[in-house]
C-alpha cells in the first residue's frame, strides 16, 4: 500500500505492544493511563442517559451543532475564566475527548515543517497528534516545575514555533506541577514573544495535596485550554472541550466539521445531567482519596523493594509516578524481562520525541489496588535485577 510518508516516520507502535501484553490476565499493568474501573459512577450515568431519553426524546438523536450542546457549553463557560474575565459561550467548543482537541489544534494551525515546542518529557498522544500534521517537535528543558522560562526565552531567539504545548498539572508522564510564579513568568515570556500556548489539563482536579492553582488561560492571553471528563468521570464517554477566543473556536469548528460534524450529542446531554445533579465534586473527592492511597502504596512499595536503586518524583496528584533506575542505562531493554515477570511499565524513551535513551519509567497507580501495587513493584524489582 502507498501510505502517506509520515506513517513510515511514525515508527514502532509501543503502545500497541503494551496493550497486547496487558491482555494476559496474570499481568499487572502499570503501563496504561486508566482511571480505576471500579469507581466509574455507572449507575448514576445510566440514570442520566435514561432521563435524556425520557425527557428529551428524539431530538437527542438528531444531528447537532458542531460546537457542541449549547447547555453543556453554557455550563462549561461558567467553570472557567479567560484572562481574568468571564468566558462566553462562543469561547467554548465540545470535542470527542481532549485528544481530539489536540488533533484539531494541530490540523488548524500546523503547516508541514512547523516547529512545536513541548516539555521534556511530554505526552506521547500529543506528539502523535502533532506529528501527523508534519510538525517538528523541539523539547524545552524542564526542571522540577516544568518548562524553564529562561530556556524557553533562549530557544525563542533561535526558532519561531507555531505554539508551545504543556501540561501544567500533574504532568503526563512526570507527575510534576508548575507553581504560580512559574506560570506567571512563563506567560510573560510567551506574551513577549507572541507565542501561543496550548494548555492541556486532564489531571488538574485530581489533587491529593496543596491548594488549587489558576489555569494559564485564567492568567494570560494567547492560551488555548483543553479540558476533558475522561479522568474525572469516564474516558469511554469521550467528552472533552476547548476554551479559547471566539475566532480560534470558529476556526476549530470549521476543522471539526470535516472530521466528525459534531461529538456524540446523546453523551453530551447525559454528562450535563450528571453535572446538573451536582454529582461531580463528590465523585472527584472519592477519586482523590482512593488515588492518594494508591499513590502512597506505590511510593512505599518502591522504597521497600527498590530502595536507593530508584530516584522518583512523588506526584501530588494525577495518575502517574515517574522514576529513574540508577543502575541501568536503558529502561526499554528491560521491557521483555518485566513481561516475563508479568508486570508492565512504559519506558521513558516513549515520552521523548528525540528518542533518547533513558533509564526512566512511567508507572500508573490509579488502576491497581494497594495489594496489587505491592506485588507488581516486587515483580518489577525482580525483573530489573534478573
Ligand atoms: C496529557 C493528556 N492529554 C490528553 C489526553 C487524552 O484524553 P481524552 O481521553 O480526553 O482524549 C490524555 C490521556 O491520557 C493525557 O494524558
């Protein structure tokens, strides 16, 4: 077959390999980014879907507006501020998960060869979305709080990127969070250089410790914000959204028309029912208390079974723990050994678009109980020493 040339450049699909290995029932997987299945509010959602059928009937099954279900956009607009001001409905569009938001942004803004700046390391799905529109990825050096503004400033003297992509809260994969001063400084550099910032925030509400911080879009202009219900409700619903100025939203809608006309309207209506019942805050609270416990279990298991062989970043929210094995050079080399021990992680290399060799790994704790986490880390220790 004559596939498009970028498909060849996209290389091996490690995620596919991992998902295949995860099918094995005795496998303990720390590899996915899955929310805990047992915590999905399935019965409440069932009620919400039923209510949509009972109260709204056939119109809930009709073609609908590309920008999303108006009452849901209204609700979303109230949750956000843009540059300290109220958000208008025209500044919101609903997407099929935030992954579609990433893809629509890429399709709408990128010409082949354009430079996109990303964190070091960064979310693989974003790299995939940007590369499929032929972007050139450049990684901005990061410290414990993410992007270093001085390094960004230096890079902006050399290149003119289309945008900077970042995940300020409980970053995927590193679990890091960007402090308030850093947010302000980063936006100052971005604004001085007319640099558009894509703020991806799937994890911000999964906060175990500390006070909530303002979103970048709240603090500055030139920000496109991506939100999603995947991690706080259920990813299978595929409901995400974009907040940006109305001109950008209009352009994104034009792109979306050619992609899927609109996101599933029945689901948007059911999600709104859930929100209107006021169920989300309590649900997020229970998620946080379970995930906090699982995060603690993972930290303790690592300290117990791997001790000073590992350096880790303890996340204060989100789904992932990022760790570096001190005694090995390439975590990719140990994937087969860990599969033999029936445990999975994602090797750090996957999160560096330059494909560098690293001894880091991403470990997901949200989808395993503390007992399974303990067992899995024990297996991991065995595999690494094998
Ligand atoms: C940083 C980040 N952005 C976007 C997504 C995609 O989420 P959604 O299910 O909303 O498409 C994920 C999913 O893991 C993610 O980690």
